C-alpha cells in the first residue's frame, strides 16, 4: 500500500468515526498532494518519497506555527496545530533523538574531515540526505555547528 493509498484509507476511516480533527489534517495533506501533482506544465504521479516530503514540509509548518501562536498567546490555535501535527507525525518515520543525530554527525564529520565551520556544507548535505524524514533539519544544523565549533576550538 502506498502512502497516498494509506492516507485515503485513513481519511475514510476518520470520516466514518466522526474524527473531525484527523479528517481535516489528512485533507490538508491530500490538498497539498493534489497541488504538487498539478504543479508545472504536466500533471504527474507522486512517489512515496514525494508524498513523504510534502508531509515533512507540512509538519515543519505546523511546528513553526505552534511556536508563533504560543508567542502570541493564542492557546486555541496552538491546540489545533498540535492536533494536526500529531496526525501528521503518524505518517513520518520514527524520529531520531538528539544523541543519535549527534552520533551520526560525529561519524560524518570524521569521515569528511571537518575541522571548522567552513566544512559545514558537505557535512550538512550528507547528513540531511541520510536522515531525511528522521530528523529535523534545524536540529541537524544546530548539532553540526556545535560539533564543528568544538573541533575548531581544539
């Protein structure tokens, strides 16, 4: 079953169960998928990786919105975005914790010979492709910067 088929089945299930929050979150993903399919000159089919990229993007948008709404004191909107994020996260691969990201980053830095912040580009390219969907890009960037700053300080 493809990820898109799973979304369709889960949408039907949410509609039958009367789960409005889940139904709306899945519909937002389906809308983004439809927009991606018809973007450009020709309609195209999306792979599971394309659909996963869309879900990752939507989850990142929800996290950013949660932070902004919390700063603005909008608890009602924070709750809605958190509910959407919870649904989106069920379609994402298991997220790595900071220790696992740090361990993989140390290995890549050692492999590529990164000794200061000038080496961040190749390290980030490799890590983000390896950890796609498993770790937030901002967390990866923060950890790599910390590790390279420590390496430069030696």
